């Protein structure tokens, strides 16, 4: 079973729209939305949720006021300024759950509590099963939640005999991105011809090179600034990253989304649809040769 992660150095490049259209072209696959901080693949594919479960990961210290003698030991040992110096109450936003205060409390008045930090969903789309999740606002451990999403996608893929897992990764180069690309067979960059898009592409390329993962690139809306598109193409050649295709800017894409349709689904003869089909053909050939 092959695993492909689609990423972008920044938000707004059209990454998720590309993923959704590739899902239509690939068919019979498992989808995984690993952009757990701001998931939106479900908005395009409108999956039917079959199962949901609460995700717990972050721990914080909890005080038992009946046992606490206000000795101040917790305040003295806390290195995150999470203990109030007067009331010795615990600030849940500052607490890192390290457990030092719990271990040092002479009255056993402190304990660690595992918090609900998000939700994981197992759903069905017309292209195959989809695993997606949502991290609560301000919650930590997005990388761990992404790992859970990927593990469930692999489990379902094995059970149903799927040949492909298509992963919608997070923008940027942080922990969520690293969790999204670890151990995959191929990474697809989606970039745009803007100064910021080009700059962030270079940062993401360094991450992929560090992990030695095969990569392809797509320039979305390439014709809105063909000068920068040419610069991106030269850079990709220098970095030995194959440009698998370029996608034209078209208001037809927006119109299809307004109609709750994908451009490749609504009009296969459209120029953008043909460009996306060629991109999928190039991706398929690459993963078969790996």
C-alpha cells in the first residue's frame, strides 16, 4: 500500500483542492486529513461520519484542596510559572504536565489528569474511507493526533485491501508536517508563484531533503505570475525535484466548488481538469516505479 502526502509551505496555495481532485481521479483509496489544526478536506468531500472518538493526550496537574496544606513546595519546583505564589492554584494553560510537582508534594495533594484535546472521525466518501480529526483550540500534541490519524488510515486500508493512502498534510515546516510525511512513499509539493510561496517552498524542500523522501512538485495558478513560475522551475531543476505539472488559474474551479463539485468531476474537458489528470498520471507512474 503506497502512501502519498500532499503539503505546501504556506496556507492558501490550493493544496486541499488539489487533494480532493486527485482523490476523484485515483478512486478506491483511503483519505487522511492530517491538517488537524484547521481541517477542511471534509468541506470539499462532505463525508458521512460513521464513528468518532475522543482524543486525549495532554496532561496537567490537578490539586486536591482537601489535602493541600499550602506549603508552597509545588511553587518552588515548578519551572513553567504555572503555580500561583499566593493561592498555589494551578494555571492549566501554563502547566506542561511534567509531573515534578506531583512527585514532590509532601501531602500527595496533586495528580496528573489526561485532558480531552480533540476528536478523530472515521467517515465514508464516494471515493473511499476517510480518517480526519480536529484538535481543540489551543491544545497541544498535534503531531501525536496526526500519527493516530495515519495509523487508523493504514489499518482501514489493510482491512479493505486498498492500494493507496492519500494524505492532506499541514502547511508550514513544523511538527505537524513532519508527522504527516514520516515514512511515506512520496511527497507532493503544491506551491504558488508568489514571493512568499517560493520562499516557503524552499523551506519545505529542505525538510524533505533532510528526510530523504522522494518528491514531486506542482505549481498552482502558475499563470498569475509566470516570471516567478519560471524561477520556481529553475530552482526545482537545481534541487533535482521533478515538476509533475502546472495548473492554470481559472474561475471555473471556484464555480465548481460553489456548486459543491470538484472541477474534474463537473467538467472533464476543462483545461484545469486535463492538467490535474496529467498530474495524477505522473504521480501514478512515479509511485509505480519506486
